[in-house]
C-alpha cells in the first residue's frame, strides 16, 4: 500500500500535507494535477487537491473547472486507486446547484435556492417585486473562493440597488480580486449582474448572518471520518465572508455557542456527508439563522480542508488524513476510533 498526493507545486496544500507526512514518518509520493501516477500498486490511496488558478478572468472559470473535472473523470477510471474522497464526490460538490439539490432532496437544511432562471437583471427585478424577496446572492455554478459572487440588495420603495462583490472590470474583462467593494451605480450593477447571469449561475435568498463585535460571521467546519475535525468562524464587515478575501478568521470558542448548537451542527454535517458516496472529508460552510441559531448549509467543498489556523499550529487535519490512509483497513471501513489520535 502506498500514498500519493495529486496536487500543485508551490501551494500551501502540498507543502503542509508533506510536512505532516514527514513529522509522522509517512512516505508520500507526489504527482502534479494533470499528470497520472506511474507504476502504481493495487490499493494505492490518493488524495486529490484542487488546482489554484492563476487566471482571474471570470469568463474562463467554467472552462478551467471543466478541464479539472475531465481530469477527475479520467483518473477515477483507474481501478488500482482508492481515493480519500472519490472523484465523483468531488465533482458533485464542485457543482453548487447539483450539490444543493442533492441536499434538499435528502431533507438537509440549506440556505434557500431560488428555482428560477433569470436571463437578465430586468427579469431578476420583476421576480423581486413580485415575490418581495429583496436580498439575494448570485453565484457562479462552479468555482470557489468567492469567485464571481454578488450579494445583491434591492429597495422595493425606491428601486435603488446595492451590490457587494470582489468582481472588478479591467480592460473590458470581469476579473476576480481579493477585495470586496460596495457598488451603488446602476449602470455598473446592470453590467456586472447581466454578465454573471449569462453564465451558469445559481441565485439564493440572502439570509442575514449573526454578528460578533459588529462583524457578520458564518462557520467553516472541516468534517472528516465521522466527526468535526476543526471549526473556524469567518468574520467580515461585508456579507461575503470567504477567507480568501482577507476576511478575519476567529477562534470558534470566542462565539460561546451553546452546546445544543454545536450538536445540531454535528448532526447536520453527518447527514450532509452521508448524501455523497465516497466523501470522507469536506469543508462545510454553515450559517446560523435567527435567534435560535439554526444551522443551514451554505455550501460544501470536498476539498475545503485548508485552514491556516490549523496548518500553522497542529496541522491536525492533514495528520489525521494521513493516519487514516496508512491504516487502510480502518479508512476503508470508515472507522472513527478516537484512539487514532495517539499518533501525534
């Protein structure tokens, strides 16, 4: 039995996974995304990392993701390989609409998906006026790191619009930046929203997030092998909280969440992963709704396990993945024996 990481050189994902392996004394092979491991043994266990795209042009997002999913389909056909997360489960969560539809079908509470197709912003405005749903998130169907996401707010009385987004226009192209900005100029909003609506996208109701010290927050949960491995609160002065946008990561303990809420988060994550065959680890974004802090899933990411607060300290997430991969029999059976923690 051998272990292979398929990833990208020059990334923290690769560096800290291999650092964890070195500290545990576990030998790990490495293969670049797009390449295929040579001379693999039967029952080789593979961890698949996501690519880090250098192209910030949002027009190219679907093409880039398609190239990666084609690769996942190809490598998934190699019957000698066992995967930490199956290529099929990775593709299922990469597709935000498909992922959310699977969760809804299985009765998993999620932030509400609007089952409408809007050809342009005028159709979106009509829907808002007819349904009095004034606050929406517009998201590309594929991608991560808040690429192309728009938080859209419409005033029913005045018709005024505001959006929050990390999209900017440069040299006639819409690009993803690491800075959230507020836009209230109608012409700019129309141009931007029409562009995102012309791509494969989903539209969701914008549910208000709770606040901590005047910052709104949601929670990234890393769930693996039947339990919560790590939680971090993602705080922002804007409605978009992705940590890629230089938002604030907060120690979850500072929120003083009731144990009942933690228990509901655990049950939610357990039920969500059970919906996807071959999914052992995932990053799950949780919104706590209303006074009762009811947990709802915003998104799931089968490769959402990179948490800076962890890799710069215990590196617990990657170490526990490696331990499971070494103990192949237990990994294959999904055993969640706490004694595995003794290794570090």
